């Protein structure tokens, strides 16, 4: 009687093992690192998206690719809107076609130039359109944090959120110098290293680093605002601050509907 039950017991164990293995494979068809993939809503994903959802928007005589990441819809390329105070890297028009234009903070925010040296916190809206098209805005610190947390597969509400891995998932797979093409572009954000401009008219780090403004000032320092940046070496998405008079790239984010 006992011997007759052994094969059935073994068969049940094997069936359970097979079921578990099959479920793991189904949960994680797109993530090479073995982190569970979450598909809908604003729950964290990790590493890649199953079906990247692109769109487009026309603005200032140019059509921009857009991309849905979680519940956020971002420009999938840097803004190239020609407004007074913006510049192409090294003043070469061709660089604007690749990396978009560079803006000081006040220009990006469509605020008086004095806001680069004095606090204009009372003039910052939520969301703040700035030079983005109608229905879009300059990302806040929390907007950037939400993006990085989503692609990292983490949760929380810490504004900005510096990450040691989000850059890998957001960086374009080409266009980075010095062997920096280690990004997976798993969500279609296609971050490129547009470099920066500094007061006095010089430029630096194109091909190596990418910097993007946020709409938030650094509390207690009237001439500083927050920024997101990524570098050629490694997959980090850093969160820190920059002088408002510096020239950085801009990504627009669609207003919540």
C-alpha cells in the first residue's frame, strides 16, 4: 500500500516544481537581471518595459517623440525650442539637432532672468509649464524621482531620488563617448549626453554627461536649482543641484490627466 503511494507523491512534487519554474519565467520575460517585471499602472518595474508606448507632439515647428513610462508621459528627446537665452552646444546648430538646446534655469522656467540669482519660489507653479508646450511642464524634483523609482523597481516618495542603476535603464544605447554606451534604453527615454554651458560662454562634457533641469529651487540658496544628471561611466542617475546660470537640457513631462 505504501509503495503504491510513492509514485503519486513524487509526481505531485514534480508537478509543483514545474509549475513554480514556469511562473518565474512568465513573471520575468523582459528583465535580464532576474527582477520581477510589473506591467501596469505606476507600480515599480525594473530594467525594461514589455511594450514601449510611443506617441508624438508638435511644438515650435518640430515634432517630438513622446513615451509613456508607468503613468508618466515624457518627451523621448531633449527639447529643441529656440527661445532667447538658449544655445546649441559650442554654438553649432548641428548639435541642437542631436542633443536639443541648452537653457539656463530662468529661461527654462520662462521666468525673469533675475530668477537665476534671486529666489522666485513664489512664482513656481505646480505643475510649472515653463517653455514646454501647453499641457506639459518642467519636471519637478518628485517627477524625476518617480521616474527613477519606477524603472528601478523601488517605491517611496523621496523627491529627486539618486539611483545607482536608473541611468542604465534610461540612457540611450548609442551616442555616449568613452565606452559609455552601457544603457539599455529599456523604457524608451533615450537619455543623451548633451553636456552643459557655463557663464562666460564656454561649454563642456558633450558626449560624456547629460544634465536636465527640475522646476525646484534649492531651498536656502537663491542661485541654485535641482537637476538630474547621468554620466558616461556607469549606470547611475544622480540627483543634485546646479548654478541656475548654467545651461542644461530640458525634458518636458505631460500634465496629469
